[in-house]
């Protein structure tokens, strides 16, 4: 996709206006602590937001810093994770903490390329930490974001790399606004532009959505 989609500016304005009044008040959105952010991102992999919201503060009370987590025994980490399932995430998070302490002097990297070298960190998680913790202008594409972009812009090329390129292209240039925009994309996909029952009639970006306007 060479040019910015013609509906991109209108879409961004409507999405940000909606998010500023209707965005979810999630606990990990109240911090820019990169360790706290990465804990939340590991927990959110394959687990519902409401469930993570109850485990997240308890885990951080037990392991308040990356060094605390790195020094813990594997059995202690698994115990603190108990109930969230997919325990490989806990093991990877523990390995990540030890790697950060050993190789990065206890500081979680801020660049996606460096982040992807850490245990359990893929392209999405690396982008999420870079933008949500460090407010870098970094695109993120998870299942919700991918669905929103496909419906709003209906790109001819809808391959994975094309969707990442589109997400990067439409990001606001100001870093704090890019933080908001990425969060807003996720909320829209989770709350309104859902997979099975999208609420097109109540969608805040419907006038700027190529699917929504087509179906009216």
C-alpha cells in the first residue's frame, strides 16, 4: 500500500475521540513501567482481559521488579501464575527476567528488534512494549487490530506483512497520540468491531469504515 487510505484521517479522528471518552480503564494503562507492561502482555496472551485484571496486581505484589522475578525459583513463579493456564508463558517470562538482569543490567530494552531477542517475545509483544511502555511510534497488530484494519480499509493486499505496513502507515506522528491510537484500535476490536457480532450501527468510526458504509 503506497498511499495513505483516503478514509484514514477521518478514521483516526473518530477513533481517538471515542477512546478518550469510552476507552477501558485497565490497570496496565496507568503505568509506563516496562516490566509491568511486559508482565501484562505475557498474561494477556490467550487469556481474557477480565481474568488478567485480577491476577496482574497480585503477581506484581509478589514480584514487584524484574530483579525480584529473576531471583525467584521456578516453582514460586508457577505458583504465582496458577490459575492463568498456559504455564509456558510463566516459564518464558521468568527466563526473560533473568536474561534482562544478566544481559541488560536489569533494564528492559525499548526497541522492538532487541525486545524480540528476549524469551517469549514475538513481533506483537515487542511492539506493544515499545509503544505502551516507552511511547515509541511502533505499530502493533494482534487479532483485534488485524480485523479492524481489514474491515475499515478493505485493502487489496491483506497479507500479514501488508497489514503491519498499513498499521505503521496510519499511526499518528506524535508518540503520546500513537500510544492512544494503538490502545484505541485494540478496544474497538474487543468491544465494538468484534469477530462474530460487530456492532456496526453503534460503531464510532462507522462513517469512516469502508465495510460499515457499504453494509448500510
